[in-house]
C-alpha cells in the first residue's frame, strides 16, 4: 500500500466509481443484445524500483457480442522515476518522486458500424499537481450524426467550466491523435488536455464532468449502431483500421510509454490493442 493524501484519495475514489458505472452500462448493453458477457477483473501490484510498495491497479476486460474486446483499467501508483525519464515528466526534473491515479478505457467493437473509443482521465503529482486526459471516437465507418453527438457532449462538459476549453482541447486532440507516418488522424477526434493545474477543485470537477459526458454519449452511439447489418468488406475495413490504431498506441501513445517506464502491469498497458487486426 502507498499512503494517500486527501486529494489523492478523492481522485482515486472518483476514478474507481466511474469505472464501476461504465462497466455496469456496458454490461447492460450486452444484456440488451442477448449476451451474458461480464467484465473479468484482475488485480495487480507494483513494486517500485526502490524496493518499496508502488501501488497497483485492477484490469477489467469483457469480450461479448457487442464489445468484441473492451478494457477498463484503474490504477493508483507511486514511487520514483528512474534515470532520464524523470526529466520528461512535468515537475519531476528536480525531484523524481511521483504519484498517479486514473482510469483508462479502450473499446473495440464487434460491428464495424459501431465506433471504437478511447477515454482516459488521470491525476498526477510530482512537485506539481495536475489533471489530464480526454476521449476520442474511432469509427471504421464514420457517421456524421455520431461524430456530432460525441463532440457535443464533450463541448457541453467543457463549456460548463470554461468556454475556451473545448476549442483548445479539441485542437489538442486533433494534433495528438495523429499518425505521422500515415499522415492521417486515427479517428474523428474528441478532446485532449494535460497539465491542468490552476485550481485543484475546479480541475477535478471538470475531469469528473468529462467522465460523465463520456458515460452519457458513447452508450447512446453504441445502441444506435450495434444491430446494423455488415458484410466482409466492412469487417476488412475495420481490421485494417485497427492496424493503424495499434500503430499509434505502440509508437506514439504517452500512456503506453508511461506505463512501461514506471513498471506497470504489461497486460493492462497493452489492453488497448485490438483482439484482431489486419495490414493490407
């Protein structure tokens, strides 16, 4: 166990409660489709390189009729960054001690008409304390109605806190969720933010609203598309798109690098990879 202060415990409690709400909603969707699929949870512990307890987390995975593979992970870790990696983390250059807690979700869907999705929000503490995260929609077959609904939900969450948030964080997502070697975006975007540290309570409230917006918007999209018919051509398009998603997560994704550099659970870190993919 690692000791948590009041802010750290509040953030951890929220991320775990958001996990519970999301997983319950996804299981309800499976039940509506006539499936009895449920999340399977595996707890893991981390030992810091210093030899001290380094926290841990819980990896949750469900494979069902609607969700071909969905992972929802929560983790709360702390310790000391090793070597030069500390200099790449906000506020850790002068003191490599860190704390991080958060939720990370990736859903790969059985029906190509249903967009895959990513959502991650987190709280980190070094010599600085900040929130970060975001969500982005990744449809193999884009529908303007879905894209607009997803962005509208995130925009509403942003606007409730600061009218400047949505245009800034949407642009950040467009720049971040981009595959340079392919010269394409990996999806239709969303929001991305980091180093939000102006007012802890306000930033925490915003991060909570991002999670609530995702929980409201994405299940609506899934229910709208999950029963649409599809054929081999659509499935092949989905598999090739998944290949690009895998390329981004293995080469460019900051969360993947952070997990590997801090001794996280490998299965949880690579949970984002699709169950099947193809390259033409």
